[in-house]
């Protein structure tokens, strides 16, 4: 036995031990509402599975299909193990992964109770082999996610049974009329999976992307559901063809990772805004465009939170990070959709405003300052809540071409105006044109 196999075996033992030892469960350290929701979801999954097992007969063929789907899922997970680890580090959306190929194929081919067995098998393998090197994933999270997927599968099964289509085999007999039913089942799987996952997330910042994932995540889920349909079709007709699903699935997996890495390279991890590199690239592109256009103008804002160190010193850096996220959202909401907001580190933000006159740049800066002043950031600490308010920001304004004809010159000008704002009382907007 190799060292890697030995490590996997030990991790499996630890995972089983944690699950079978209630006093060890990290679940009890979570907020009470999350504990209640997890218990409800898990109880519903168990009750539904027991009911399905008692009412749906299992044929010998079903066992073969179960083994085939589980084996293919484990093979794909092993081949894409390194990619999945990196993808999870880059983007940890918890309810989206590659298992939908196999679980949705199971919905179309297996009795509901065996779908639960398939989900449990795949998630146990992922927990032991793929997720252990990430931030330690507690056993309750793996169990909850697998129960969530089981309920999602049952929701799709309800659509099929309600239409009178007996999975893929019934669809083949029904002809073209069954295509819409299968599509509706896939849509149900997609929507229910996302909605049921949301109350179980531990994230305190409720941005749309953190709740439901980005475009890349959701397109990945749609693509895997489509491959799940093709997998079920292959197993129901020419089973050997299921092997051709693996190569495009691995390529899709890697392609999504590449896109996520590209985004991560230009994104600030704490706030989701552009980082220094990403914002500077956009500003350089805008400068090039402006130089080609007569009488073009654009603005650059430097925004710095006043007395932010006091928040970190009083409440800690985790609370400070939540305040930074709230401020980032406030700045973004105060500018146009095509303006670019970045974080330059610490409590300093920068804003690029294309195609705008200097007077309008100052108006936008004032709108940002007011939005920050009106912020009330609710901080959750277990069941306790506190509100951080009375925030303020100093803002420096520079415009092209009056303040400079290079990105660095514009940044230096905006930074000079920012420090003038701080030196003259803070919580104000100062243009470089006002600096002597």
C-alpha cells in the first residue's frame, strides 16, 4: 500500500470516527439557526430515503448501474483531483461540483433510494480524497451537502414521476415528448439545489455571487447536468459509450479552473473588487482609448477610510474585513455599471470613471462619501449582533488630461488630493485642482 493510500485510509477512519462521535461534531459550534436547518435537511433526506426504499422495488440491473455510476464518478474524481483542489481554493462555492454528471444520471436511471446510496458514496470519496487538503471541512458539512443533493435528486424525481415518465427508459419509449420533461427535471435539480443550499451557508456577506456562485460555477453545473443526461442515455442504450463522457468532463473541469484563475489573478480576495494589477490594466486600457479620442476625459478617485485602524484594534481584523466588504459594496453601488472599483490594499480604494467631466467626477466622489457615511454594518458573533456605523472616508480626485497624461501621474495626483483631504479634517472630497 502506498503512502497516499495509507493517508486516505487514515482520513476515512478519522471521518467515520467524527461522524460516529456526537460530542466531537463541529456542528455544535455553529449558530443555532444553522444547526436547526441542518438537522431539518438531514432528517428530511433520511425520512424520504426510508420511504422510497420501502415503496420502490430494486431490480438486479439497478445494482449494476449503481456500481457503474459510482465507479465512473470515483474515476473522474481521481483523475481531476488536483484540479478540484485548486478550483476550491480559488472559488469555494459549496453547492456546485462535478458530481451532478453522475447523480443526475442516477435520477434518470435508478430508484430513488439507490440514488441516495450513489450520492453518499461519491461525497464520502470526495471528502476523503479531494477536500482534506483544503481548510479542514468538518464532517457535518460533508453530511449536510450530501443530504442536500439527495433532496435535490428527489425533487427532480418528483418531476419525472409526476409526468408519468419512468426515467430514461420511459423517455426512450415515449419519444420526443419526453425531452421537455427531462429538461424540466434538470431545471428543477439546478434551482432546488441552489435554493436549498443558501440557508446552510456560513458566509456572513450575502452577495449574490457568494450565495449562488459566479457565471463560471453555474455554467459548470448546467454543463454537468447536460453530460448527466448523455450519460444516462448511453447507459440505457450502449453502456460502453459512457466512457466517452470522461475526457470532455475533465477538459471542462480544467477549462473552468483556468477561467477562475484568470479572474483570481485580477481580483482582491477580501472584497471581490479588482486588485492593483486588475485595476491598473483597466486604467491603462482607458488611457489608451482616451488618447485616441479628441477631448476625452476620465476620472480617478482615491478613497481612504478614516480611522479604520480603530475598528481593527477594537473589534479585530475579521470584523474589519467585513467592514471593508460593506464599504466595497457601497462604493460599487454609488458608481455606474461600467466604472471600475479596485482595492489598493489596507483601507484604500481606487475608482476609474470613464467618459466623465471633472465636475461630474466630484459629484460621484461626494455620492461615494455619503454612501459610506450612511453605512450600518451588522456584524454577527454567534447569536449576538452588533452594528458598526459612523464611518467616513476622505477622497482625492484627479482627471485626465488636466492632472496628468499617464496612469501613475493620475494616481499620484489623486493621492496628493487625498492627503490634502485628510490634513484638512477628513470626511471630505478634494480635487487636485484645489491643491496649491
